[in-house]
């Protein structure tokens, strides 16, 4: 799972991840500490698999390549 970009909104506790495929996912209620740890992780994809996926509610926002 290759991550292209990571965006965080600490006020809304939202984590937005753009994958290399262009798919965009928004994860809800993500603590600021989790966002900071992801930004610092050497492997963003591994971090997503271990600490984000299946742990937070998400919505698929769309496809960045379709913009």
C-alpha cells in the first residue's frame, strides 16, 4: 500500500490519505499523536496497515487522478 500524501485536520480529528493509485480516504477520529507518528514513520504504507486500517472509520473521498 503506497502512500502518496498525508493530510491532517486536528480540529476535526480527520486524517486524509492519498494513495499512489489516486484513491483518497478520509479517516475519522484520529488522534493528533497518531497523525504525528504517521508523519514520522519511515514507511507510511506499513504504518497505515498496522495503525490506521481496520482501526478507524473511513470514507472514500474519490480519486485524485479524476480531478
